C-alpha cells in the first residue's frame, strides 16, 4: 500500500509539473516541455523485481523459522515455570525432612542420656547391695542365718530383727528389679529412637537427592530456553539483515518504476501540450487507503513508534515505557526489573491510550475487554492472543497482511513479526 501511495504521489507531482510547464509554453512564455527523463529497460526492471522477489522469499523462509522457534520458546517457558515449581516443592520437602531429622537426633540424644543414667543408677544400687551382703556375712547376720539373731533379748527382738532384715532385703531387690526394668525400657526406647533417626536420615537423604534432581531439571529447562532464545535472536538478526536487503531491492525497483512513471508522465505531457491546466489527484485517495479509520491508525502509530524498545516484564503505561518488575524467574535472570520498556500487555495499554481506551495490565482481562471476533474476520487494529491450557499468556496488535507488532519475551525488543498461529486464541478482540 505504501508503494502505491508513493507511486501515486510521484506520478501526480510529475504530471502536475510537466503539465504546468506545457501550460506556460502554450501561454506564450517561451518555455518548452523538458527533455525526456531516463527510461529504464524492461530487462532492468525485471532483474530488479526478481532480486526483490528472491529477498522476499528468503524473508518469508526466515519468518517461518522464526515463528517456529518462538513457538518452541513459548513451550519451553511453560516447562521452565513447571520445573521451577517442582524445584520449590523439593526445597520445601527437604526443609521438612531436615527438621524431622534434627528432632529425631535430639530425641535419640535424650533417650541415650536417660539410658546411661539408668545404667549408672543400677550399678550404684548393685554396689550398695553387694556391700550390704558382704557386711552381713562378716557380721554373721546373713539372711536366713541363725547368727543374725544371736544376742536377741527376747522373742519379740528376734521377730523385729527378722522383719528388719527381710525389709532391707526386699527393698534392695525391689529397687534393683525396678531399675533393671527401667534400663530395659530405656534401651528399648533408645533402640526405637535410633530406628526413627535412621529413617529420618534416609528421608533427608532422599529429599536432598530429589532437590538436586529438581534443581538440575530446572537449570536444564532454563538452559534450553536460553539456547532457544539465542537461536530466535540469531534468526531475528538474520531476518532483519535480509529484510534490509529486501528493502534495498524494493527501493531500487521503486526507483526504476518511478523513472518509468516520470517517463510515461513526460509522454503524457507531450500528448497534452495544448492543455493549459490539470487537476491534481484528489486528496481523499490517500486518506481512503487507510483501513480502520483514524482511531485505529492512531493506535497502530503509537505501537509502531515504540519499535526497538526493550522488553521489560511488568513495564508499560498509558504514558509510555516504564521500569519492569521482578518475577522470581526468567525476567529476573534477564534483569527486567532494571530495564525501562514494555511487556506484551503494557504495549497494548500504551497503544490504545492514544484512542482514549483504558486497558488493564493483564492479557487475560484484555482478552475480555472488547468485542471478540473469529480469527477469520480479524482486521487491522485488532488484538490477537495466545493461550496455554486455556489460559491467556500473550497479546499482540494485528497490522494486516499477516503481520503484527508485539513485545515478545524477556531479552527481546518491540518488533513487527509474522502472525504465529500455534497456540493462538480462537478470537481476535476489536476495541474500535
């Protein structure tokens, strides 16, 4: 469309100039129609068109490869987010396991200390009992011995001695039995605690291994995404280089066509030497060539004015680019929080603010903000959206002719790209 307008404008100016010169000549000023301008041959024009067509084919091929690479990049982004959550879960599980292991260790230490104390008490009681038995033996007052009752004053004294000796014996034996049972219980408890400690240690080791595996998987996913992003950047650079060649080839062809147009205008002027005036091309012809109306073109113009502005997750307001925010993942790895730019929905906010339309900074709400139309009916100025598992995660502005403008992902810049149909939402959203 732009080449049509340029050609129309050039043709009109050339025709007006030549016809004005003819009119002056006819009115007796003495001026004549200027000499003929260069007229490129058909072979030159065919060669220029072939060169432009070849460059256009290469641009199309690179555009398809880039769209495929970016589709894979979007999928990898989802994988990275899943792996990040897996790693977070593994870290939490490890924390729980380490706390359980620490509790088990403390319980084992307490049980061990109690068992040791019980063992020491038993040994002390056994020592006292041995001393008592030895003393009784030396004094001839062994339990059940007649000598223990020698010197008794009367039968009541004998009975008292018997009760006393029996009480001492039973007390010592009962204490010994109780302490022995306590030691057995403490040993059993210590054994159970040690088993719990071993189980807690095994779970801690298992959780630590799961954490390492999850973190390695997270890193692999991030590396794969970074590799894919680098491939996309290389393809974008290659595409930009070929697009520059295409623009140069088209410019060359446009120059040849302009020369041919000027020559044909000169011929027309020669045939109309006798005319004294000519009407300029109607001003409405160019205005009518703008589809979608003034508001749509204002929105698109604002978006295109930000080409090359860097991506910043969370960036973009109705006034222009703004500082990004942290996301705890890929955006942080690319330093988006330190950049001033746009994310996908932020670019839409800025573009539509030119038409007095306010949008929320969330692509999911933007998908519900206007009239949804089938993709088959999308037109210049509509918003396009992409989904994953039914959730909207990206938005771009449709420019027509299979092109869109977007702020694609961290590490990239605002750009014009071919519409990607992988994962695209079934409806475009029309605000104007």
